C-alpha cells in the first residue's frame, strides 16, 4: 500500500473513532443546569409495562451495562445531567416504564461508558415480593432479613445482605438529625418507627 494512501486510511479511521465518541457526548446538553428546565414527565417510554425489580436489573436496565447497549434496548431517552451529593454534574438519562420514571446514571458520556446506578421513587417499581418506594421498612426487613445502614449527606440508606445490589433510601423520622443517623451507624440502639417508609430505591452493582 502506498505510504500516502496508508496515512489517509489511518486518518480516516481516527476521524471515524473521534466522530463516534463525539456523537455519544453530544447527546447531553451543553448546559448542566438544563435539568431544572426539563419537565420530567417528558421522559420517553422504553416499555409500556413496569418490569420486576431484581437484585441486579430492572427489565433491560442493569448496573455495568454500556450506554450503547441501553440505547439499543431503549432507543428514546432524555439525556440530562444529574447532580451528585457533592455538587458534581454526572451524565444520566431519564426513561419510563409505563408511568414509572427511572434515572440511569453513567460513568461518562462515551458510548462505552457504563451504568453506575438506577434510581427511582416511583411506587410502581416493585420487587417480586412487592417492595419498592413507599413500602414500610419493617415489612421489607421481615422478608429480606439482616440489614445494614449507611449514610450520605445526612440521608439514611438501608441495604440487605440477601439483596446486595439493592439500596433503599429511608424516610427517617423528622426529629432525627445527622447526629441521630451517625449514632445508628456507630452501633447505638435506636428505635426506628414501624411506620418508616422507603423514599427511593437505588440499584447499584453488587460487590464482586
């Protein structure tokens, strides 16, 4: 192959790879603050029905899945920036199963970026046992067994050993400040009211 032709082909391949990368990145709005101006009920539908939430998936959605695979399963997505507790904009998409809205958070904007977590506060999303946002924590504990608590930005999370990929954001009592949550994590015995419910369900990658 003549050197000039080889150089042209090399340049063309590099351009195609760059274009593929830019194509994925351009899906997200340039302005991370745009989320505040997007009506979330405009999230596109992926399926007409709500799939069962398992310890590692929600229908075609699963932590560790690549963006390009999700786009094949759900071609219509609402690309947004999701702000972390630390105030960092993170690439994400909104989609709907039936009337249930799901936030899918990614590691990057590349086509090969992978799903970090799925988040929903829709009471329509349920496990096979019927647990989801709005469920009482006491009912979940009775069925799923041993749990541990975690805290992030003064929010309390419950995680069950039998469902390592599922994390439940807890609607802790209004009278509990950050100190009470810290005390619970440090092993002090605190009585959680039986009426305490789940605010959100977060699906993350289960530990290897």
